[in-house]
């Protein structure tokens, strides 16, 4: 075969392969979209949101899809309907792979593009038109690869909202990330460079800079529960007005959440809040802190218990929506009262069930609750609190409330362990308001005299640990105190 014939044959073969692949992808594009909508609903239905594929127009090289998003929680829907018309429908133009040309060269299974003008969904009222005068547009693209990994990005224009008393200016919102269309595992980052608020009647303003939200879903369960790492942070907060007795400058605030799975299939859930006052100007009597961190976590929780809790949370959402809708559509007073009684009965049942499910989170000999706090004072010294309460029983706790009450009275000291540590700096106490310090110091000195609290090198400390039948306080065996505690529980 001559070179020219081989070239022609190769071109024809590649063309046929491209056409065949394009035909296959175009026939499966709707499946990609429906799968995405289904996963989205499993994630957001618990928050009262629902997505739906409104329409789909199949094409060979390109397709079109319209996806609707609406609030299904009646109370939320009622309030937001004063601002946004619902459902909010967005049209997506879809390029079928394997090769993209329309919006720049690329490869993949499908590539979607959309442009949403939020002003089109705003209720056509005079008040809203006066407040939001410029269009709010969000442009987004997503490319799904052959491995079902999707890369997405979105950006808005700058947003200005101006009322007679306040003015808000938000820099463009930027979002990018990746997600697996099959497992929903992925990561994303949201960034707002600045958010400025002007208080016209209070002669003041707030400036937030570098607002960042980093997130990663590491495992997604079919009922909407997921594992992952999330970090929300405002890296600079400045605020001042005539009403507040303080001003913020270069302050910071953040929140971290981590949900992960242990090798034994139990779950850890940890949440941390932190704040730093920066160069803020705070009245002297309250100007004692430089930074603050607070954390709490549940470790070794039962996965089955968490999944059951998630399922019941969705049931609660559905039942509340049904009752609220019934209440809103019922006109007669007697019928409304009947719905209210039904609502009260539902709340009573919900409290009992939530208590039962909370017990189901506790895994025998594994589950523990952690609380912590740390305070850095103006002299750069740290005061800390750390506590841990653990279930060390070898069998599951009874789910029935009465049975649980009996077990607590009879065996509480046999299935609970505790660790607690406190370090309190004298420099922090010295900076407290005078009245508060006068209230605290006598009790603290008495605790030192009875050796419940140690004092050395400018630090007050307390260290206690308990395992069944043994109590240690500041390194001294205090197990004789358990008899009084045991008698109190039985009474």
C-alpha cells in the first residue's frame, strides 16, 4: 500500500472512530446529567433543596439541557419567593466529545457551559429594583473526562446592593474544583477577594478580605452522608461604626470541619472555631484576649448510627414540609388547630427518636466526646482546657430510655472514663474585669488550699482522670470520693 493510500486510510479510520465515539457520547449525555442531578439531590435534599432535569434536547455534536432548582421547604420557599421566582431554571449548552472546538479546543466526554443572570429570577418589585440595579451574572463551565472526573469553574461579576441605609459591594465570586460524577468524591475552592459594607446612618463600615472556603469530599454515601475536610476562613476583618464601643482591625476568623473514617469503620467528627483580634481597638476592661480557639469532636462513632441519624433527619425534613404545607393551605380555624396538634405530637415523637438515635451513635468501647479551648492573652501566654468523656462499656447501651436510666443509675461508673486538663495563666486573671476577678479568686484560692488545683510558676492547673473504680486528681489517688458519687447516682 502506497504512503498516500495509508494516509487516506488513517484519516478515514480516525474520522470513523471520532464519529463513532461522538455518537456514543451523545447517546449517553442525558445519563451523565441525570446522574449528576440524582447525586445533587442526595446531598442537598436535607437542606430543603431539590434539582430536576426540566428538559433535554439531544444532538449529535451538541445538546441542550435545562435544570431547575427550587426550595421544597414551605417556610423557606415562602420567604425566598419574596425575592426569587421559583423554580430557578438554568440552560446548559453541552458539547459532545471526544474533541471540543466550540469554546476552545479540548478533549473529554462532555463539556457544559452556562450563564445565569440572577436578575431574571428576581421578583419584579419596585423595592428590589431599587436595591439591585445591576445584573448579577454567573458564568460556569464543566468538563467531564472519560474517567468520569469532572473539572468545573464559575465566576460572577462584582455585585453591588444599595439600600437607603446600607451599601454592600462584593468582589467577583470565584469557584473551581473537581468531582467524580459517579462517586461524588472531589474538592472545591471558593474565593471572594473582598466584601465591603457601608453603614450610611451609623457613620461606619465593615471590610472583609480574602474570604476562602476550601472543601473536599473523600467519601459519599447513598443517603447523603459524606466524609471530608472543610475550611472556611476570613483572613482580614475591619469594622467600625458609631454604635459599637470597639473597632476591629486585621482581625481573623475561621472554622474547620473534618469527618473521617477509622480502620474499624467508626467515624470521627471534629469542628474547630478560631479567631484572632489582630490590631483591634477594644475597651481596656475587655481587652484581655489576643486569640481564641474552641473545638469539639465525636470520635469512634458508629457508622450505622450516623447513617440512621442521616436518614431520620431527611424524614424530619419531609414531615415538616408536609405539615407546614398543610398549615398554609388550611383556612378553617378548627382544621388549623388540628394541624397544630399534629405538629406538637410530631415534635414530641421527634425528640424521643432523636434521643434514641443519639444513643445509637455510641459504639461499645470506642466512642468518646472531646471538648477543647485555648486562649492566648495579651502577654502571649496560653490558657487551655481539654476534656474527654469516653464510653468504655463492652456492650451496646440500651436504646429504650427507661432501660438506659436504670443502667446509668446502677452502672454509670463502670462504663465511663474521663480525662480533663486545665491550665490557667495568672496574666489572664489579672486582665479580667475587677468584679469578675473578685468573684473568681476566692474559689480559686480555696481550691489551691484543698489541693484540687495546683499553683506554680504563675499557672493554675487542674488534671483529673477517671477509669472505672479509679479517680486521679493532680497525680493523687482520690478514689475514695467515688463512693459519694455512686450514692448520689443511685438516689
